[in-house]
């Protein structure tokens, strides 16, 4: 009996070990209605694949996710979600509330892949009060306020391309924290985990400075294998390439707020020590006389004197 129980237990353990290997099929949708319905009904961990480009027709067509993690992907990188945008609406009667195409709310995690987001009344993507969005092979273009709003939330850039966004000049990634979130501990943050490219060089990252902004801090982080990096450069944030060249630089963060992250360090040319010129050593002239030469001269003189003396002595003997 114990043997049977042991075998049964092993079988159950083996069955559970196989669970992670089972692939959950992505749910394919092709219309706006199906996409919105599937997002609302999705459980955490599900993937929704958009097989056709769609358009959000009115201000109530908002893609918002909270308290779960989902992936929304295009079947190819040509799949486009076109938002609602009406340039006839002035600032005085501007639409209130969230008018971004896709928003991660508190506790929400959204992974976007192979998508183009265009034409929004406000932003293409918003990460709100702790919401998290990752962008992999995503392009955002022609959004009225800006491409991305970090409104107390986090965006992870894997592969992001930006067109021109913002009706009063380019506004790529806007860093802000609404005054309505003053009681929240969540801070806007940006994670680099790949590459960020923009058609326009100015304001690719911009710190908000309007009356509704209550930003007190900004957090930046770089994943280990990222190509581009986001770094702190005094009161600004910079995006650098893999050779440490600055691609984009933000405006200055308002006084009193802090940026937390790795610091930008400009490359300093280092002189190769092998190229350092050496001071020639002055040759010291040896003024000491060679002792061997001196001794030879003395011997020669001595022998000469002896020779003369011998000759004189012999001459005297011959004449005596």
C-alpha cells in the first residue's frame, strides 16, 4: 500500500512539473469590440493577438488594464491601433479624464508587442500610479499631448520608435505625477532594456511643468544587456548609445525634485603610457684614465731608461 501511495505521489509531482511546459494559446481578435471585450475578460498572464488594424471611434473607447498582467500584440509590426482624436476641441473645453490609447492602471501590467499607436486625443500610452507598460517593437506617432505619459507609473523600453507627438512641438516621453496622486508613494520611472529612437531630437524626454504636475522625483534604471541607456546628468536625464554618445537630453527637472539612477560620465581620453616621451639620459664622460694604459706607459719608460744606462756602461768598458 505504501508503495502504491509513493508511486501515486510521484505521478502527481510529475504532472505538475509538466504544467509550465503547456503553452496557453493566444486569443486572436480582429475588431475593436472583440479586443475591448477580451481585455476586460482576460485573466492574468493571457495574450491577446490582434490580426487586423483597428480604430477607436470615440472618447469611450479606452484600453485600460488594472490588477492583472496581459500581453497585447500584433500579428505583424504593421498592425495599427488608431485612437480617437479631434483637433477641433480647444484647450478650454478639452476632454476630461483619461484619453490615452492604452493605459496601465495601479496594479496593471501590459506588455505591448508589434504595434503602431497613432492619433490620440492625449497620449499613446500612459502608466498611471504604479501601472507598468513594456514596449517591444512599438511605434507611437501623432498623439496630441505626447507619445507616453509616466504619470506615477513605469515604462520599460525594449524597442521603441517615436514619431512627432504633441501639438505644440514634439513631446515624446513626458515625466509627471499628477497633483491628484500627491498621497501616492509611486514615482514615475523609466527602464531601458534595448533601444529608443525618435524622428525628432528635441523633447524626447520632457519633465512636465504645468499647473497639474506634482512631480517630486524620477527613477531611471538600465537592464544589464541594454543597448541604449538612460542616465542622470545633473538635473537632466540623457539617453546614450552603446558608445556612450548622448542621443537625447531632457529639459531640467524642476527645483526640489530628484532623479535617482546611474550617473552619466563623459568619456575621457587616456594617454597610452607607452607613448609617453622619455627624457634622454645625459651620457657621463668617463674622465678616469684607463689603468692598464697608464701601467704600460710606465713600463715602456722604465725599459728605455735601463736600455740607455746599459749602453753607456758598455761604452765606458770598451774605452778603459
